[in-house]
């Protein structure tokens, strides 16, 4: 699984930010949408990585990719220090980020994650 995540996601992210630089990452494969397919929560670690616009902390970014058949779609892009999930009645999971500015959560509406 780690090699799959590295090959499919991290190498292209790393090359787009700092070609040839060393990088690391943490990840979790978990069904976030309740469809039975694992989705991906990815936390790249790179010296020159900056979180998406609107997030202040340096070096912390989190990407959530939703599996759609054999395709992956970027569903959430944030700057998180901690990520957690909570099971819902539908089988989908709410996902929460603890960021520099506080707590942010998203819920799956059947088609996309919506920020609360």
C-alpha cells in the first residue's frame, strides 16, 4: 500500500514542489464515503511544502482523495496538524481537521465533502 501511495500520489506532488528533494508522508486508506471503497488521507512531509492558500502553518498539508472506480479525485485540500473521523448513520465518515485557527469539519453529502 505504501508503494502504491508513493507511486500514485507522492512522487508527482514532490516533483511539482521541489524536484529531486527528499520527502516523506503519512497516510491512511479508509472508506470515508460509505461506498465500500477505501479513500485516501495523505499528509506529505517536505521542507518546501506550504499548505494551500488560506492556511497559515508551514509544512503541514493534508489531502483527501476519494476513490471513484479506478480514478481518484482530490476532495479536500487543507493544512492540518491533526485529522480525525467520526462514523455517521449512513456509513460515511465526517472528517475533521485541527488547524492553527481551530477545528474544521467536513461531511459527505453523497457527492462531495461539504465544509461545516
